C-alpha cells in the first residue's frame, strides 16, 4: 500500500549539513571534538524569530559563542517562563557577561502590532508591542512616513526590552553580587546587513528606576 501522507522533505537540509560539517572539519579537525566538550559563551542574544536575523551568522561568530533565545519581536516579558529561564541559565550557569536585545527594521511583529489585522493567539503577544506604542504615541504620530514610524517603534521596543531584562530579579541579583554584566540594545538592518548599537547599555542597578528595584 502506498503511503499517501506527505512526510516532508529534509533532504536538502541534511545534504547541506553534511557539506557544512565536512568544511568545518577541513578547516579545524578538532572543531567538533572541542564543541562537544561544552559551552562557555560570552553573549546572550534575545532576538526576533525572523529567519533573516540569525545571530551567529550575522555576527560572524561561531557555534558556542552565543546563547540564544528568540521570539516574535525580541520581547522580554516578565511572565514568559521560557525567556526568564534562558536568562537565568545564561547568567547563573553559563556566566555570560553581555546580553544583547536585538530588534530589526522591517520586523513583521512590529508591523502587525501597528495594524488591526487579527493573527489569532499571536494577538496576545503583540499586545506587548501595542503597549510600547501607546507609551510613545505622541512621538510616533509625529512621524508621517509609515516605514519610518515602524522603524522608530523597532528602536523603542528594543529600549523597552533592554529595561525589561534589567528589571528581572536575575539581572539585579547579578549586579548586587558584583558580577560583570551589561545589557545592550541593537538593531539589525536587513538592507545593509549591519548591526547598529543603540545608546542604551545598562550595567548597574543604579541605572534602573527605583520602582523596579528589588532589595536582594
Ligand atoms: Zn522581527
């Protein structure tokens, strides 16, 4: 009997993986031996799920260099156990020293949050971005060009998520315990391939508003 179910086709992906592994080994015969021993990344990347914004690829870094969590529009939400667990593990176990919240221009989540089209369950996630819009609506409505307005919201959302990351008890505990930890904000520009660092790095508890401080 012929199986009529479509089983998917990963042949291209598996073939490309074989080529990649072979090339890596040709450059460094011990690459995978070392990789299998463990990880000690310097960075935690909080990025967008967008397939065009792959952290290791765009940063030119390698396997083992970046610990990653990604979701729609690079949010750090205080009720999201996934992101919070990644954050805690990255800081307390892997001992990363730099956290990068990275947005990108042309973000589908940002565009969706600025519109009224329903996306089902995702609408609940996008609500967080609408809240950022509302917080800055005077500035955003001043911008006439819809693409420029969306680009500005991308940046404002990065600022918001940088601070959301800093407000967590995990990050505050790291600072109280004198750990060297900085939270950065960046935006990736798809049309140039360049990463822009925003002026919003936070590296001490003194930089956050007192209402969010926890007496650890
Ligand atoms: Zn995006």
